[in-house]
C-alpha cells in the first residue's frame, strides 16, 4: 500500500508505517501525477482535493484530512467515486480555544484593561467556538453565542442574532467554516457593513478561515478606526497576507491557532483510527504514546494567589505562557511573513506549543515531611479558583 502524506503532518510514520510505504509531499504543490499511484492520501487544508487532482488515480481506498474544515475537499466527487473520506472534527478545538483565550489575555495586558469585564460574542458554536466559550466561562466572563445552524437543530444553549452580537459584544471571535452557498454563507461574513458596525473599542479575532473577513474592507476601516483591535491567525490570500494589514494587526500569526502538539497529533491519530476501520485492522497505538513529556514536569501553585480575580489576570497570563507564549509567534510572523515561503515555513517549523493539560499544577499543601497538612485557609477559600483552572484545562494534582 502506498501512503501519500503532507510533509508537515506529524506522527505519520509512527501510525501508518504498518500499512505500507509512506511518501511525504508538499501539500500546496501536489500534482495529479504524484497522486496517481497512491492508495491513501493524507492532506491538510492547503491541499485542494478535486477531480483534477485525482484524475489519474484508480486505486484510492481512503482520503483523510487532518483538519476540522472540509472546504478544500470535493466531498461530492469522493462520494460519487466511492472513495471513503474522513476529516478530524474537534481535533484541535482545545488548541483554538486556548489560543483565543491567551490572545485576549495578551491584548488586555497590552491595553491595560481587565478582560473579565468584557462581553465576548462567539460566532460559530461548533467544536472550536465551544472550546473558546469553555475557557471564557471558566474565567467568569459573559459569552454570547451566535450559530443559526445549532439553534435550528435544537441546541439548548442561549443564542443571539449576529447583529445583536455585533452591537453588544466588546469582543467578537470567529469560528465558522468557510461556505459560499446555502442560507448562511460565511464568505465575507464580516464585510464593510458589519465591520463598520462593531462597537467602539471592539476587538475582532479570526481563528477560522481568512475569507470569512473581507480583508480589503478591514484594512480600509482599520486605517481610520484605531480603536478597533485585531487578532488575526488566518488571512485572505494565504500564504501571502496583505502587508499593509499585517502592520495594523495587534496580534498576528500564520494560521497556527490549532497547532498545539496535542491537536496535531490528535488529527493524525483520528485518521489512523479511520483507516484501521476501513481495512479491518485493530487499533494498537494510543495517542498518549506519541506525545513527548512536557519540559516542566510539575508547577507548584501559590496557595494564596487567586488567578481568577481581576487582580490575578497577569499571574494567570504568566501561567498560560508556560504552555504557550503567543508573543513568540507574533514576533516571528512579522519578521518572516513577507519572505518567499516564509508563511508555510513558520507552520512547518511550529512544534513548540503545548496545551494547558500538559502542565501539571500542584496545589496540595504539604508539611515538611511531605505529608498532607491541614488545608491552608486560603486554599479552602479558593476552591472555585482551582476548579476554574481545571475547567480551563490545566492538570491539577
């Protein structure tokens, strides 16, 4: 069996070598000739899987995309050709949720504002949007969800109209798939009219697809609205974002919001599970076996520190930075995005980020002999604080 896999997809050899020969390819430059003899094709969002790409292939038994979105896949053609397909919904939801939360904390620090006072509108309440909501709710913030599809399906959460989110939310975070048809298309969902309607001093985060925001309109509006703060991880025209827009963005990264080591490993692992099911092979490997140990084995919490209070915002940010410091990616992006191949190279080399769960927090009071002591009264008063840290995803001991 010949397995064709994107060169930047992690853990392919560890998971798929048992099935046959693996060939790594540049997913953005993949040709029909390269695909012609493949039995399995493993891609990411940069590869457009179309009839043209598969025109010379008569032997595919599986196409897998280690992504949440499927707008780069011609699903109808695969179905008509009886080629099994699987994506990896939810694989990087935690990573995107933590990215958005950390970006908000960083922006609040830059602006010297309390994040907790802000109302956050989340457009798209699927896996990633829900992960953002989980972080914000754990921190005690008000969240406004907007998702007409989830609402129509009977989801019991409270939902708001998009216009209400734009009018009322201090922060708007985008987490929708890219669609151009249907009742609620998302291509240029945030056009000149909706961008102009954002509240004074609003923050806009885009962690889904670049084309959800009209970047030309965003540039024009940002040039005369300095109050509008921007966090962009995705861009129209990737891998060539508009240099004029980059200069005006407060936090800028190269489409890596979901690029935690855990999230990337989870995406590949989900495709491995699907291929096992297709070829009737038992699943013999575990996700935990793939991940390296975190460089900080354990971190001792200050028992008197309330990280969930407004006064503890900087301390919470410092803790989050131990798992992922978004400033590193922002600095590297500004230095390299305009270099030929720089955007993709940053994504390829992005292997340092971990999720909150990698960091084990020790909050148990001990006496000098290493035995449990009577609980510190501050710890007793701060049970909600510890519970919130656990809800954020940190590993409490």
